[in-house]
């Protein structure tokens, strides 16, 4: 087993994409499950907290330690078969391996080429395709987990939660969400989304589908925001959704993504955008190789899209154009962050269909420089606040909390996909209420009596 105490090496593991910083006494890089077991038993014996770290793309401080040991999953990196992988395998590598075999594991966080599959399970990650396919949870059949006592457990949906464990029943909002323990009676669903607080995911068994023959990307611009939103509402009708077959006559995109007027301003610096465009949609459509675009254009026309300017990426040139348009937004945001010398403050809230317009109105009222884009199909838009100085940074953080409370008041979630980690505990408590937080803490105390795993993630130590 590799045990590293050299702080120069450990320094490379002490932060994540949230820019939270921490410290650790040692870094351990186990190569297999038995080594994970040995580390956990040793930590139990000496009462040393363990933080699990994978690739540290988290935006929540979850993999950042406050002392104790850091357990890195990076050496748990074997693809054993099409449906069976180690927890440290990079998601994008696994998906490319599957694609060569004509198979698809649908969850698609934007960070898929950097993040690990075990962490995607731990955080119930998702991405644009969640409109059709849902989050990681739906694509997991079984897990191997090392418990905080150092036992190895294989769990699936038939593995009941032991009766003597405290009840954590609560009503999860009926939206895309990755916030708090799942109110479930099986251990598999409890382990999905627990953010490294109840067990270390060492092996993952997945559910796959056949890779679609073709995927068409489209960009559709609008002059009026109202037309764009009503177009989304029509595209949702009858579409295939997670756990819903959909209507055979519906057009059924697999992703519906939005970009606002401020995104368009950023794009204009890099790519050609129609003069009248004030907002737009990016769509992905799976098909067998012969897609009739007429019904799509009928919908776009009905909602007064700028139909002459639609990009439907049917050939390499159009695909390249579409790629450049899509990437102009994150590139523009990054450029702005560097120019401002201040971090962005990005939201991850979702609301039910009924709350979309109200949430968009609130986003539109934000006076600070910001960019709004993302998963409008799931009512899950990312507002990126771009403060220009430290005073605006404080304003942005305060605004973030107000917006989270608004999402909750509309029946939404304070985290649709990134998780709670260490920096959103207050928001989780606001969303679920103190009684539910206490039930989470009670469960944690039974599963992990010394609170050695993921201390400070999701809620404070009791
Ligand atoms: C540019 C960018 C884009 C992103 N896009 C998306 C997106 O589209 N959708 C999305 O959902 N997220 C997104 N994220 C967030 C992040 O990539 C995901 O949360 C991802 O799952 C984290 O993977 P990781 O390997 O980096 O894990 P880490 O950041 O190292 O860890 C994340 C959390 O999981 C725990 N953990 C890690 N591995 C295990 C394990 N094997 N067992 C138990 N606990 C574990 C850690 O303790 C920590 O709490 C994005 C991040 C960035 C920086």
C-alpha cells in the first residue's frame, strides 16, 4: 500500500474546483479493495478521519480534507468488463471503451473526461442527457462498498437497509436533485448520493443501452425569450423521460439546453451569431440515420424561432460550427473570470416545470454581470455570477443564498447535480429542515459511530 507523508506531494490533493483549501497528515493510494479495508480498519483503530478523494472536480469542497487521512481512489482504475469497473475509473475513458463496442452508459457530466465513476455514483452526477436518461442513479445495478467499519459489502436494490438503522424518511422534491440521503429502503440507493459519508465505493456494476446510430445536434436562436420558453414547453410534451416511455408521436430530444442574451454577448466575440438573436436552445436528437427535420422546423416556426439561422449539424462542417458555438460560452466565461481576477459563483438549482418561468424572472433581475445557460429541459439552469471585485464577490455569495431559497420556495432543489459537499450544508438544512438533518446525523452515527468518513460533508458532526 502506498502511504505518503511528503507534504509537497500531498499539496496537490488539497483543493477542488470550488477552490476550498484543506490539509491532511497523510495520503493513501490503495490499489485494491483489500488495501482500502486495511486503511479503514487502521483509521478506526486510531480514530483518524478519512476523506475520500478521486479527481477533485467537485464544486462543493467534498473531497477537501480538514486533517486526517486522504484516501485517493486513483489507483482503483481497472475496467473489469463492459458492466463492471473499479470506482476510480475515469468516466470518459469507460464511455469511450463502451462506444467502441456499440454501448452507452448515459450519464454525461460535462467533466466526464476528468471525473471518476465512483464519484459520479457518490454524488449522483448527471448532465445534459439527464433530460432523457436521468442521473447516474438509474444506471447503477450494484456496488461494492467498504463500510466505515472496514467491511466489504456488495449491495443492490434487494439489499434492505437494516431495521435497526434510524428512519430517514423525508419527501425529496420531485425534480432533478442530488441533495441529501435518498429516502429509500435499499442500501444501493442509500449509497448513491451519500458523497463519501457512508462508504467508499470500490466497484461499480452498471446498466447499459445500445449506442444510438446517430445523434443530431441543433442550435436554434430566438428573438423573444417567451417564444424560446414556450418552445421548450412544447418539446417536453410526450418526450421520453427518465422512467417514462413517452409518446410515440412526440419528437423527443435527449437534451434541451438554453443560453441567454448575456451568453450570446459572450459568444459574439468568438463566433457569428444572428443579429436578432437574444437567446437560444441547443438540442440533441437520437435517430437511426434518416431524421425527418420537417416536424422539428414546424415546432420552431410555431414559436417564431429564427428559422433561417438554425444550425442542424448533419455534416462535419456543421458539426464543427456547432461545436464552436457551444464552446464559445464557457470560453467567454473563463476569459471574464481571468479578466476580473475573481472566481465565479455558479448556481446548481432545479425547480419543477411549474417554477421555471418564475425562476427565470428572478435570474433576469440580477443586476451583477452574469451568464445563464444549461439544462432548461430539466428546469436546471446554471446562473454564473461574475463579480468584478471582492465587494461584488460578497454580494454574489449573498445573492446565491437568496436564489437557493427561491428555488426551494418553488418546490426545487438546492443542488440538482453537483451535491452538497462542505460548502452547501446550510442550504441543505434550509431545504430539508432541521428534523431531517437530525435524522441524517442519527443514521450517520449508527453506520459510522466514530464519524471517520467524510467528516463535515452534508452536515456537521453531532
Ligand atoms: C468544469 C466542470 C464541469 C462539471 N460538470 C458537471 C456536470 O455536468 N454534472 C455533474 O453532475 N457534475 C459536474 N461537475 C462536478 C463534478 O465533476 C462531479 O461531482 C464529479 O462526480 C466529481 O468527480 P471526481 O472524480 O472529481 O470526484 P471528487 O471531486 O474527487 O469527489 C467528489 C465527492 O465524492 C466523494 N467520492 C469520490 N469518490 C468516491 C468513492 N469512490 N466512494 C465514495 N465517495 C467518493 C468525495 O469524498 C467527494 O465528496 C463539474 C465539475 C467541473 C469542474
